């Protein structure tokens, strides 16, 4: 009984809180630009509207066009359930679950790319090609970050990895993970979520032809992914797992809010990078995580 | 004798199938399937019971009595041979049938059974001399299978390259077995771990078996051979034959002592093979070549696991060695299953459209739903995505690498780069297969043959379904297979012994099952909801482009363009560009070809240099008698001078 | 005894030079056959204490073979091929003479440095044999016509035979006679071949025999 309650609460938190983040980001961007901007709950209204609408499917597409977003959403939600929430732990935890998390994110990426290519359009092809290519470098950065956490805590289970803070290399790890967050969630400077020019889109290009409930699944999944990365970043840097539950909840919420506002500020203040510079920035993220790994290495055993 | 019976039945059935294969396809199929099933039964029995089967003949073969031995490690590979061999036999019944290929189909059946027999022999002989005989037979059967369609020059060239590379490896193996026999005094093979002076022989075995396994840079024959062979042959070559090289390396690193640097070298080679192999795969525009290069990557992954295990042996039998080796052995099975599935799917596409070029395909999912679905499943497996089997074996190897890293010793300096390279290789693999799947099955057909494609028949679908089921079962219930893997690991290093899974395989298995169930439920639910809301079909919106054509879709070279650009220094692509001229350009051409770098940019120039030098030396061979006698006299005078000079000192 | 031996060997060495210098085939054949006869007499001189009917038989056979049989075969081949002269050899007549003379002197100098049995020390056996071998090689390399090359080969064989006389006590004479038989048969066959070459190429110039090269 306790387990089921825990599971329901956890699901509620992830499902219901996730769409808040893009709203906060848009509000921050509007405030910096001197506008009032859309309401913070805008994504909720959009999801509700999309859920009621019909679907227009390309004549070239097979059922994979709809199955893709479904599988992607399930993968992202499962990854979210694996992510520990401070002392509350995660729904499932075992040695090596960090790898399952990383590969679930890869599964989501694959499904999005597959559904995109179903339409037989050049835009989607372009977006998918860019997305899967840059993912090579972000995977390297993520593995380096994970390795630094593993070396620091001598454990391969997410709960134990994220419980203490990252120690001396926390700042480096934070910078690296923040850059990875921006890359994986298609934010400026890697991708502009507001652009619809074919030469500049990555994620937007992949979802160009989707509509109705599948689009709702994709957008919701993207917000879950953003929340996931924010929670990961906060827990990697701060020793949330070792605080009392109330303090942990507060610090976690505050941390996620800070990260979200940070993303909003970055989106407002930076311009999108030219595509040929993107690998450079991703390599920088990888190197930051690598240096965090070296600091954790030198930091002595635990 | 209980174990001897299925093995004897298997041998008899396969031998009979060689005899009848030429004229009777159905009898051949029945006999081959019987033979492989019997072999499967024997292998499963050995793996589950831990028994070992030995047999010695009364007659002498080449001066030595024929001794056969089936233990855990051999049984693991024998099982793979049986499964893929049987599946391929059924597949070839329709794919390479007598109606379509009257000249080569009869030969193909005979050589297929011979290949299965020779692989079984390689796995069971316990004598160095007979191992070499069986190895050579196995290589020859492979050659004849690859060159079944001898009329095409590409096939002949591929077969020739395969033969040359195979014999280069066999030459190293001759040296290896000869030196081994010289040092130990007999041709018998068995555990000899206490003889420390035999350690340097490992390098010979690594090169000899490595040329068959196909890791970088010994992979030069693999892409052309596997791309040009008939698809069921590519499946067994990629799925099983290259694992014979892995078997050789494992077998002799288990029985003989290895040098201290062995683990380091194997892990490095594995990591480099994994990353560079899949980078090459991504840049290919021929889907069978893509699959072949992907095999190089997967052999690299297996080598990483084997290397970690070798390192563990020299570092007080650390527990992470067992993890890594288990991952490598499971990956042997997994790769055999999903690569064969992918090659069967590729064969189905080739059978339907007649072309291997990705830029001539497209939109096949409509006419070939079964092939598309099963190929998609194979793609999920090869990219190592949950909830399928590829993820499980990569997970085990990653855990081994992570455990080495937590140890923070000198070994972590190789484990961490290997982990990063493995992650990058995984991401590139995902990209390559997204490309392959999308170019073949999604979108609109780019050419007429693609538009007219038809689905394959039941004989081709059945093996694909079987292999897909294998992928699914291993992915969803890996704990079931742990005893077998553990038996093979214990056979390799008896000190490690059997035991509980060192990793939470059970939890992973249940997580994958849950994931699979939820995925199915979500997919059905979303489809239902979309249909209830109203599903309308229309032209792809494509940002309101009015007249889209199939040629406007992204091509495979463009898809791979970004990553191929990063690896340009290695791939050295050849480019032919004719830019469009004028206001209404009539034509523009851009051709890009990625050569096999090690073969065409390293070995070929060296070969040309040797030929050039030989041609220069050819001038000495003019046929004039007087000069030949002059050479003799010069030689004699030279010897005389040497003797004088030696005598004077 | 060694005086007579040295005289004969000296004569043989002189015949070498005649062979090198002559451009006419009949004189070449005659020089070679005379050398063979001289060398055939040597076992009789060296073994004069223990003369045995076997030794006498072998010596007579050698003299007959090298002096009569082989020259006849060669002359017959020569007539069939219708040639009488060696025209334009590779190594000209004067250079080959000089080479031969130089080689003879070098052979004498070289022989001084070799360790020989005491009974052979004062004799010209080793220099003579080395000189004949060198002459044979010069003829083989330097001449273009097949018959000249055969004569060169026979002179080479004479030199080897001469060297073999050093071992006359240990080498059974059966071996020597066997070699003699081989040589005779060889020359017989060469006679047939020369005829064939003449018919095929209408000349005995061996420079034309280069098609079978690799």
C-alpha cells in the first residue's frame, strides 16, 4: 500500500509539475524583454487543447508516426521514475540504474527521430540528422559526468551517487551538466524553440508534422526531460540526499526554480550559435565534465 | 554416452545433408534443421549441467588420434552456430532458391552444411593439428559461400580479399600451433597455465584469430565480403563466423598464460574498433556495408569485455572481470541474434527491390510491414536500447568498466576512455540505424523498384520472427540465461566458479518487462485516442511546401554528413562535384565515396610499392643464358671472397 | 713424378688460352679434346705404383671419350648446323684471353694459400683446375653460339675432374667413370638439341632463346 501511494505521488509530481517549467522559462524571457508574456500555466492549457484535437497524418506515414511519440513518452517517464528525489529515493533502484536512465533517454531520442522520418519530409530529415549527430557529443559529456559521480562516490546506483554533493569538482560539474541540459532540451544556444526556419531548427523540425494527442505526448515528454535534467543537476551539486525530507524538498524546489530561471536568462541573453560552432560548445561541456572527473579522481577515495 | 548421441545425430544429419544438398532441397532442409536442433540440444545440456563431453577416435588423422571435447565455452558458441545455422537454412529455402538461382543454389546448400560441420569441428577439436585442418576447412567453406554469385566482379574481388586475409591469419595460427607443439612436446590442447614461457604466443593468436574476428585494423576484408555475399551467408558470417575468432582468442587466453600487457592492448583495440567501426558504418550508403561495419563495432565491444576479463586475471581475479566477461559472452549471443535478424531483413529488401543503395529505397514500410517491423526491432536491439537484449550485454560491460573506474588504480586509465568511447559508439550506432531504417522503410519511395516492392514469403519471415523472439526473450528475462553464461565463464577461468549473478540482472529483467508492457499499453492507448479524436490523412505539411517529391527527402549521405565531417581525417572520402551552372541548371552531380581506409590508403600503397620494386627487379630476369651463368659465377666468387675474408680474421 | 705432372698440367693451361683465343670452332673442339686426353693420362701417372687394371681401364676410357667420342659428336653437330666460326662474342677474344691469363696467375697465387696434403703441395693441380674452371666460365658467359658454350662447359668439367684428382685415393674411380658417362650422354643429347635449334631459329645464337623467361 505504501509503495502504491509512493508511486502515485511520484507520478503526480513528475506529470503535473513538469509542464510548469517551460512556462517559467517563457515568463522569464518575457520579463527580460519587457513584455508580459504568456501565463505560466500556458503549457497546461496547450496540452489540454491538443489532447482534444484530431490528428492529421501524412499519407506517407505508417502507424509508427503515432507509436513513436507514445514510446518516447513512456521512456521519458520511466527515466523520471528512476531519478531519485533526494531522501525520497526513486521508484526503482538497483546497481547500474544510471545506465538504464541514459539509455531510456536514448530510446526517447530514437523514437522522436523515427516518428519524424515517417513523414518523408526534408525538414524532418534535417532535424533528425542534427539531433542524432549532436547527441554523440552530449552522450560523451553525460558519461563523463556520470563517471565523475561514480568515482567520487564509488557507487553505480543513482541514489548513492547523487546523495552527497560532488565535492570539489561541483562547480565544473554544474557548468558541464548545465550545458548538457541546454543541449539535450534544445534550448539556446543550441536550438531556438521559437524558430521555424529550416536552416535553424533541430527539435522543432522533428515535430513539425505532428498534431493532436501525439504532439501533446511529445511536448509533455520534453517538459519531463527538462525537469529530469534540472533535478539531476541540482542533486549532483548539492547534498540533498543527506538533508531532512522537508529541507530537501525546499532545497530541491528552490534549486529547480533557479535552474529554470537560469535557462530563461540564458535564452534571453545569448544568441543561438551557428551550427558549425555547436560541436565546439559540446566538446567544451565534455571537457568540463572530464575535468570534474579528474578532480574527483584526485580528491581521494570515499 | 547421453551427450554423444545428439552430437552424433547432428554430425550424421549434417553429413547426409552435404551429400543430398545438391539435388534435393527439401530433404536438405529437413536434415540441416535436424542437425542444428540436435547440436542445440547438446549445447544446452552441456551449458546447464556443467558436464563435459570427450571422445577419442581409434583411427589416426595426420599421425594424431582425433580427440573431440565439448565444454561450457565451446557449447556457448555451438549454440549460436546451431540457432543461426538452422535459421539461415530455412531462410535460404526461399531467398536463394533453385528458381531464382539455378546455378548456385545447389552449391550453396552443400557449402552451407559443410560450413556448419566445419564450425562445429573447430569448436570441439582438442588437438592443434586438427584445429588447423578444421580452421582451414571453415575458411574455405566461407569463401565458397561468399562467392556463390560468381558472375559479379565485385563478389569475386570480395571473395579473393576474404581468402587472402583468412590465410594471412592462418599463417599466424600455423606459427602459433607449431610453437606451442614445439614447446610442450605434443599437439594436444588443454589448460597449460603454469607454463609461463608460452605467454608471448598470445600475440600470434591475437593476430591470427583477430584477422578472422575482424577488429580494427584487421577488418579490411569484412566490409566487402559481408556486403557482397548473399544475405543469409552475410548473416552467418557476421553473426557466427567472426565469433570463431573471438572463440579462439578466448579459448587460448583461458588455457595459456597471457602477457601482462595483453589486457591493455585488447581493451584499446576493442574501444578503437567500436568507435571507428561505427563511424565508418554511419558514412556508408550501402546498407549491407553499413551492417558489416557495425559488426566491427560489436566485435570491438566484445573485445572490451574480454580485455577487462584478462586484466582482472592479472589483478588478483577481481570480481569485475567476471561481469565484463559475462557481458562479452552474452553479447556474442546477442550480436549473433540481432545481426542475423538485420541481415535477413536486408536480404528481404534486396530480394524485393534488387538494390543495396540507400538512396534508391524509401517507403518500403507500406508494402513490407513485416520486414519493416522486424527490422525496427533489430534496430532497437543493435542500438542497445531497452527493453531488448543489446542493452543487457552492454549494461554488463559498462558495469565492469565502472567497477574498474571506482577502483581508481592504474587500470582506470584504460577503463574510463573505453567507457567514453563506448558511449559515443552507442550514440553513433543509434544514429546509423535511425538512418538505415528511415532511408529504407520510411517516407516515400525514391525509385520505381522501391515503389513496386513486395513482402517476403513465410520461409523468410519465419526465421526473422524466431530471431526477434530470441532478442526479446534475452532482453526481458536475462536471468534465465545467467546459468549458461556463468558456466562458460567458469570454463574459461575455473577459479571464478559459478555463482549468483554479480549484477542485479533480475531487477533489470523485471524493469525491462514492466517497460515493455507499459510501452505496448501506451502505444495502443495513444493510437485509440488519436483515432477517436479523428484521424485525417493528408499530404505532409512540410512547412506548406506545395509540390513535394520523393527526391526532396533527406539522403543517407546528408544524414551522415555532420558526423562524417568530424571523421574526415580518417575516412578520407573521395568526392566528385559538378556544380549547377546558369539560371536554369540542367544537372548537378555530387558523388561521394568512402573508401575502406586501411585497405585502400595504407595497404594498397604499400602493395604498389612492392609491385614497383618487383618490376624493377624483373629486369634481371631477361632469359639470356650467358647472364644467368654470370650470376652464378659472381655468386661463387662472392662466397669465395667471404670465405677468404672469414679465414683471414 | 711431379715434374711430368706439372708439365702436363702446364700444357693443359696453355690449351685453355688457345681455347679462349680461337674464333674457329674446329680449333676450339680440338683444344678441348686434347686437354681431355692429357687429363685422362693423369691417373696413370699419379698411381704408377699401384697400377691396377681398373685404373688403366678408366684412364683409357676417359681418353677415348674425351679425345674421340665427344669431339666427333660435336663436329657432327657443327656440320649439321653449318657453322664454322664464332662471330661477335660478348666478351671479345682479346679481353677473354687477358681474363684467362689473369685468372691463371691469380689461381697460382691463390693455391699457395690453400691447405693441401704434403704430396700435392708442389704440383700445379689446384691452379690448373681453377684456371680451367675459370676458362670454362668465360667461354660459357662470353660466347653466343651454343657449340662454343658446350665446349666451355666441357673445359669446366675438365677443371672439376682435375680438382677431383686430389682425392684420387678416396674417390672410387667408379664415380669418375660415372661422371664421364654422364658427360658423354649429355653431349650426345646436346648434339640433337643443337640440330633442333638450328632448324627452329635458323641460327645457333643463344640470344634468341629468351622467350621462356618467367
